[in-house]
């Protein structure tokens, strides 16, 4: 099937969906709001109108709101998936697995510490609502090896089985899950056409680079992790930074060594501001990605890029909404201050 | 053509007779069970008060649902396991109706066989487990086959650890980029599809560091016991020997199993017969209510089967109470199931009716009407002697050899009708020069064809109206039958309008003066609108309206529009019968033109044959569906409710091979 046929309908659909993302004006209005219910009232006038249906205004837990917002994103992607058959439908399912992985982490954490937390699937975005994993079975697991046994037959199984030998920390488990997702994703690229693989690799390569930089930087600065751990848990996905470059970064002496290595690279912007480096690193990464994604979208038509970009833009928007709400709850700074923490530049 | 009369059967008996009676009812095979507890609670289960009935009556106050028989269920489970182990198919097993053993009678034998088979199964399972583990170990040592050291020595080194384990593909790559920083000797011995096997030798002092790196890379160590003796090559030999030994044991196990199978096969088959019977009995028993000493059963049986039932229950007659009641004596909330009774030729068409819905017990069975009208409609649209013959033969084959009696029967009917119309139209395999038409050539007189189709529609619709009136009479429903839009008023309106239009266009004059006609039509229409209050007035019932008066008239006003529209559309819809008759000829004409463009006669024949196949397949299907559409939409909507309960007696089902015409297509 040619892409013109495959994307004829879905391209239009995505255009429509992009039109429904929040506008800058929406953002400005949201920033002026004083309370969380005010924000929700305003969102109910936008495309998020059904997200908060049936939610008790008095008990707007942060977590409840976030879960609902994320489910909104899942719903959108599932709706887009209806436009595809076969390999492409599978590919979109793999994109959705990102949420599944996050939920699995929550489940594992709950098994270790706080069982009450997962008495019902409310705390989870994906499992128990979408996908094939059986929430009842998983949450009934008494231990981590039991949970892994319940995952038999899923793509996660073979990545988690080695972790059932001996005592493994939750850090190891969660890192392995993330890396498992990366390698599942890498493998599923084969479902796409050669050209599309290239394009997706370009985008995800940048993402992987930035993730790696953040991981190495923080690992070094805050956690003092040994270089081999930094290296082994980094993503080998090859954007601009290949394995050798990552290795060099991991084994460089300290944080300033990392910054030195990147002096000439396109990612130097992460290390140029000494005072605000730590505070804004994540936002800088996201904002950089935001503009790169828009650029990718401009250059492409009738291919998978549009979907990936839309999905990320939606994710960014949801994260911004959460940031705005968090500000009301914890800081209450003025709008101009908050703008600095948002991914979208106003 | 009828719906079979049913009777409500109530049985009260002593608990110890329950299994016997249930068994006899299953073998009789015509009882449609009803929940007895529900019957008792709704006071349908009436017992005449006599001295003889006293005990049973006293007990009625303490009834509860039938409790499952756990003992029997356990035996049933064992038999099912045995069936699997003996590789027997339930469908091949026939029930011996004379056997009186029951499940409990064979429990002992079955228990013994079950023990034997179970032991065999467990042995096989553990042997298979051992073999699998053995194979795994053999594979592991295969990686180390070149090592000429005793395994125990390797395991017991004082300053070094010797490990065998695997990494996933991508992590091996990562490991390789960092070889320089790893405090151990790492030696890849095999690269698999997903995981690579590596041997690691690490100084004991550095194991902590190594483990940290390894666990980050998802290292999975292979489980190899330390205490194996000899070098890897010797160990492999030992393992192979062990494998041979276990294989021999496995074979012995299988032989025992085979012997058991031969020895006890017939017994298990018999047990399966009992099981099938028991499961059917359970269907009846599950609907039964029990007290401490008595049981209460209820169900529907065809009125004609009463004698056979009594004969079967003769042995317990003295101790059992048996009542048969007519449906009229039973509470209205329990409606009898519907069993259609039609002669052999018409029976396949029951499937067409059932596809829409089973008629209610009090509704007229439309099968005859459907059979005849459907055949006429199909034939008129698809009239051809040759193609009809093909359908006829296909129907025979389906019914006889493919065990599809219903579809086959409908096909034969369609085929016959198609042949009859083929003679009338003078068409054989589309060719119109072989026989003269007895009636008409569709293409020669298109207008007549179309008008005739509408005429046919008018006749069929009128019959549908009559059906509705008849049903209303049976239900004693004055409102629908006399005043409803599909009742007498509707029919009168339909014909008045029809005659007027016909006379006006044919002769240019009206049967009655215009104002009178308008008055009659308007009167009839208004009658259909005010049917509910008028009917209630006539019957002296209150209140006159079941809903709010304003709502009723708003709905009624739209009802008029609907009446007029549906009357028009239902009638005109029948034009398609003529249109498809023309279409049938037209499609063939296209193929004939194609064939005439070909010079050699072989080619001509090929085109004509292809044309016939296309017409048979494509047009046959379309006409088949259009016929159904006319039946369901135009006709059934006028009179047919189809809200009945199908009659499902508890009976031993006949294996599929011998199944006669039951069920749907």
C-alpha cells in the first residue's frame, strides 16, 4: 500500500486533532487562573471537556487529574490506530506501550511497598483499561518473581526474567523496564517502510541523545554512580552520540568533563547556563525537542512522522497543564515566572 | 402448518425416584423444562387437595432449588479425564437407553481406571520434566565441551569464580564496548538468536564489582548444579545415558497406557454414555425444586406425547403425582415454547422464519405463506429452466450429502419455482430460442412486467393484512385487529385507495363521487388514530388512554404519515420483482453480445458458460437476498411479531452425521 493511500484519511484527522490543541491564548488564560477547579472549568471548554466528567470537584487529587489527562492522550492514539491495519496498527500499539511500562513500574513499586495503592486500577493510566495485561492477576502477585511469571507471553517477560535471580533493587528493575521498552521499540521499527524508519530514527535518536545526557549528567552530579553503571543503563540508539561517545562521557572525570566534551556539539546549550543549569535542564530538553519536532513536521507529509509529532506535542501540552496546576498547589508564583517552566514558549 | 399444542407438565415425586424420572424424561426427549421454583412461587404449581397429596402439599412450604450432586460431578470429571486420555470423541459415542447403571453404578470401576491412568499420567509428566531438564543441561555442557577439566574442580576453585550465563544481543554489544573496564575474563561461547552465552572467570575478590556491571546488563546465569562429576565431555555422556534410560521408562509408561486403553476402552465408552445421559438429566434437575422428601418438576410437552410419557413413568405411577394443564390454565407470564409443525417440503422454510424470530405460541405460523410467497418471488425474479435446475440439484446435494437440510430444502424449492417461471418466460440457460414462452417474454413487455409485479405485491400485502387480523382475533385484540393501521381499517383503506386509483387511471372515472371517497378515506385514517380510546369505549374499559392524551395524539398524527408512506413504499417496493426479472434477462444479453463478438464456436460457448456462472452466483445471491428483504421488511412488518420461545426439549442429541432438519441454516 502506498503511503498516499495509507495516510489519506489519518493525515486529515491529525490536522483536525492538532487544531484542537490548546492555543497560546488558552495558555495565557490558564496562567491567570487562581485555583485548580478554575483551571478545570476552563479546560472543560476545550477539547479536554470529557476528561474530568464525573470528577468530584472537592477531591481533585493531583494524581487523579494526571491519570485522566494521560488517558486522554491514550484515547487519542487508540482512535488514530483505528485508521490502520496490520503492521502500522502494531506500531501504534508499541507507542502505547510506553504507558504500559510506566504502569508496570507503579505495580512493581506497589508490590514492594504499598499494596493499598493499587487496590483498583484508578492509579494506572493504561493497564486494566486498555491493552491485554490483566490487572487483577498482576496486582494479585505477592512478589516480583510472581509478577514476572504473570507476564509470561508478553514482550516484557524475557527482559524481566534475569532480574528474578537473586535480590535486585527496584532501581535495577525500573531501569531494565525502560531499556526493555527502548529495545522493543527499536525492534518494531521494522514494521515501517525503509524511509519511515529513517525518519523515526532521526527523531528518536535526538530523544535518546538528550535522555542519555540527562542521565549521565545527573548520575554523575547527584548520585555519583560509577561509570560502568552509567554506560550500561544508557540508551544505545545512536543519534549524534554513538556508543564510543557515550562511553567517553560516562568515563569522564566529572560534570565539567561532560560539559567539555560537548562544547562543540549541538547539545551544548544544555550546559551553557551555569546558574540555571540544573533547574531548567529538563525544560530545555523538552523545549528543544518541541521546536525540532515542529521542524520535522514541516518537512514531512503523508507519513508516520505526523503521528509521532502529534503524540509528543500532546504529551508536552499535558505536562504543561500539570506544571501550571502544580504551581497553584505548591508555589503560587506569578504567571511570568511560571512561563519559564513551561515547555511551550509564550 | 401450525404451532404444536403444548401442555404444562407438573410432576411431584419422592426424592429417591428423581433420577429415574429425569432419566425417563431425557429418553422420552420431548420435555422443555421450566424452573419449578419459579412455578411454585407464581402459584402455577397447583395441586388438588386430596388425602393422597397431603404429604407433598405440606412439604411445598420448604422447597429450595435442587442442590448439585457433588459425588456425581466428581465421577463426571473423572470420566472426562479418561475420555481425553483414551482419545475418545464424545460425538462418536451412542447412549445405551437400556442401561440402568447410572453414574453411581459405574463409580467403582471408573475410580479404579482413573487411578491407573492418573498414575501413568503423573509418571509421564515427571519423566518428561526430567528429560527436558536433561536436554537443557546437555545443551549447557555442549558450550563447554572443549574444556578438559573436571567440572567439580572448576566449581571449587579457591581464588576464582567460574560462571556460565547469557546476555541479550544488544547487551553483548554494550559489554563489548566496555571490555576494557571489566574485571574478569569474558569468553563468548555461543551466539544465539536472542541471547549470547558467555563464560566468565573472575577473581573472587572482584565478584561484587562484576555483579554490579552484570546485573545492569541483564545477565542471566545458567542453572548448572555444582556436584556433577567428570569433565564436561564425560558429563554429557552421563546425561545421554540417563536420557536413554528415561526414554525407555517413558516408553514403558506409554505401553501400559496403551494396554489400559485396549482393556478398558469399552467400559469407558459405556461410562461416557452414562455421562452424556447424566448431563442431560442435570439439565432437567437444575430446574427442579426439592423439599426434604419430595421433588417438584415442571416443563412443557407437546399435547400428543402425554400417553408415551405416562407409559414410561408407569413403574413409579403409584407413588408419583402427575398433572397436565393447558396453557390457558397457566399464569400469563409463562408462555409456552413454540414448536413448528410443517410437512416435509415446507419444513426447510421454517429456518427462514426462525432467522427473523420464532413465532409466539398464540401466533399463526407463517411458514406456509413464507414458503409459497418466497418461491414465487424468487422464481419471478430468476425464471430460467436451466439455471433453476442447477439450483434444484445443488439443493439436493446440500440436503443429502452435506447435511444442510434447511439450506438444501430452500434451494430445491427455489429451483423448482425458477424452472416453472422459466417455462412461463421461455428461457433455458438464458437462451430464449429453445422453447416458446407460455406466458410472456419479460423484455418484450416491460410495462406489463412491472405492473404485474406491483399486482403480485398487492396480493401478498393483502394476505399479510389478513394474517394480522387473524392473529388479532386469536389474541382477542379488538384495537389492533379492527382499528389498527395493519388491521381491518388499514386493509379497507388500502383497497379503497387502490380501486379508486385503478378506476381513475383505467377508465377515467371514479367509483363514487369524490367527496364520498375522501370522506371514507379520511374516516378510516382517523379511526386508526383514535383506535385506543374507541376500542376501550367499546369494551367499556378505563382509562381510555394509557399515556398522556397529548402525547397519544402527537404520536397518532405522525402515525398517519407513517401509514400513508409505508403503504406506498411497501407496494412500490414490489416493482423490484419485475425489475430483477428484466435484469436477469439483461445481464444474460450482455454475455450473449460478448459471445457474438467471438468468431469460433468454442469461445462462444466459454463466454456463455462464464455468463451463466456469473448469473447463477452473483444474481442468484442478489435475488435470494431481495426475496428475503421483501418477506421480512414489506410483509413480516405488517403482521409478524416473532417473539416466541423456541421449543428446546431435553433429549439425547443425534450425532451431527445423522442430524435431521433442526436448527437454522
